[in-house]
């Protein structure tokens, strides 16, 4: 399967999963499951940055359309898309990652590297998103708890997704 | 000039990032202006249709509960039919939709005539959320069915929200579950008659707070909180919730905050009724002209 096709399918799949399954799970008010940002995380390494940001904007706005949040998801998505290359640069070994696989994954980056990469970006995403959503300095503790719990929940889902869809080579 | 271009090219990514973020933030902070952005919310064709399809499947699993609530609602409506009518004493008013009350004696004289004030329109819920700080409900009724923004929406058992934006066939309702100042409705205790304001402060979807209730109130646990009829959105005496307990905000304040259990179960909302207040324009124009007189 070509990388383009794979990403298009992933876009639609993650959007539907997020809207119809994950957003309907009620565990606790401070835990929300965000998996859709995995689309941004798994875009190919060599994609130029403007394209990265525009794709993130598209994903964010599509989700906003369903959630009536108008721009909140988009802002958070563009934010992590901008920071993604920095994080990858910091994490990559001398001479970059091996180019047998062109997208970030547990096999191409190594389990620990990928987990650090995902955690940082998910945390930053949730930081921006929940700050915009709560938008109230008074409920700082609630905001902090929400960010921490939701990040943990999202990372759990991302690990599950990785284990399901990537064969170890 | 050349340096400027080089500078811009060098930091192109960063400027693009700033531009996109600004676009997003403008969208976020404009989102109170629902009419302008109506095409980008869940009432638009793509997302609303998808939601409707999904709901068609989900609806099947709720059939039993929906039936139960409809039967209950019917019984309640039979009892309360007259409360949606406004009594008029003048004899020479001709209105299309009136209800006459006859005396019980043998002459059966007309003792009063009522004019229809509220019109209920049933609508199917196609999307609903309870987890966000501001929750919206999408319903399958739109401007084609005479739905306009700022109409009250009630469910089978109580108040649900207010219509915010309208499309041809869909409308988005601002749910009662909207944090803080986004939504507040004037309320009254059924027994005590004390007035207050019902607001939701986040947290569980089943509970809200009735604020600014005078301390002289005699509270009974389980007392019904109903709409006061002072707002133009809802008729009088529609249940909002039931008194659960009081919270003392601070000893010096002169008012109570009462925690109430909401009458509407927002978790399995399937049908709602949009209320058209036929006399709203009349009331509003009178009030506005009075305010103007006072200002002069």
C-alpha cells in the first residue's frame, strides 16, 4: 500500500473512530480519549513542514466541525505539527533514522524513542487544547489533572494502536 | 528589501505556523457568533447526515426507553394541556387558535376564551454530548419547519436548552449543560415560590446549581424546581430539576446555592420539543419601547 493511500485511510478511520467511539466514552469528566492526533504523529518523516501544518489544520478543522469546538482542535494540531520536526531532530540518532520505513513507528524509531516522541507531542497537544477549552485560570488544578489524565489515556491508546497495526520486522 | 525577503524566506515555516494559529484562534474566539459560522458546525450537511445515519442504528437500541418516556410524557400533557394557553377576558378578539371553556351548568355559557401562546414542535435528536464544558445538541428540524434561533427546547421530562443556530433541516441547540455564563435560566421553587437562576458548572451531567435563592427560603429536599415564566423562552411550570442539597457559599452572603438533580436525562435524549412562543415578539417590542422611554 502506498504511503499516500495509507495516510488517507488513516485520516478517515481516525476521524470516524474519534467522533463515533472515543468521544462517547464516559469514564470521568477529566479523562478524554484523543487518538485522532496520531494522524499528525504518523505522517512521513520527509514531509515538508508547510504540508505538515496544513494537513494538521485539515484534520483539526474536520474534527472541530463534528464537535462544535471551532478551531480548538485545529489550533492544538497545528501547534504539534510545527513542533514535530524539532522533537524528531532531538530524538534522532546521528545521521537520522534508518530509511527502510518512512513513517515514525515503534519499529523505525525504537520503542523508547517512539514513546518519548508520542508523549511529548500528546502532552503539548493536550496542553494547548484543554487550556483553550477550559480557558479559566481559576480552575488551574482541574486543568492540570485533565491534561495529565488525558495524556495518559491517549498514550495508552496509541500504544494499543501501534501494537495492533505494526508488525515487527 | 532583499534582506527582508531573505528573512521572510528563512523563517517561512514559522510565519506559516503563526498565520495558521491565528486563523484557528480567530475561529475559537468568534464561536459565539453562531450565525456566521453555522456552515462549520454539526448542522452542516456532511456531519449532520453522518450523525443521522449513526443515530439510526443507535436509536434502535433505545426504543424501549424512548417508548416509556413518550407514554409518560403523554400522560403529563393530558394533565397540563391548559397551561400552554393564555386567558383573555375581552370578548371581541378573534384568533385562529383558541380554546373555549364552558360552564358546567345546564346553559353551558362560554365563561372564558384562551389564545394559544406556545406551540410545541417535536424534533428528533441526531447528536448529543454531555462531556464538554459547553455541550450542543443537533436536532433534525430546521428553518423549513419554522425553527428560529432563541427558541426554548424541552425534553419529555424537563428543560433541555435553547436553539442557537438553524439550517434548512437541522438546528443546533445550546444544552442546559453549558458551563457558567453561557446558559442560565430563570427558575422558581414549586412550593416555596422563591426565584433563582439555574446554571451548570461542569462536572456530572445530572446535576446543576440554582443560584441566588434568598435565605428566607424553606427548603424541602425533593422539591421541584420549575421555570419561572419570566424568560420569553419557556412557559411557566416546566420542571428543571429537584432539590438535592444546599451549599453555603459563604456565611456573609444573603443567598443560597442549591444543588439540584436535573429532570432531563441528558444521557439518552432521543426526542425534544421546540417551543415557539407566539407572543414573544409582542412582549419584546413592548419591553423595548418601554426601555427607550425610560432612557430618554
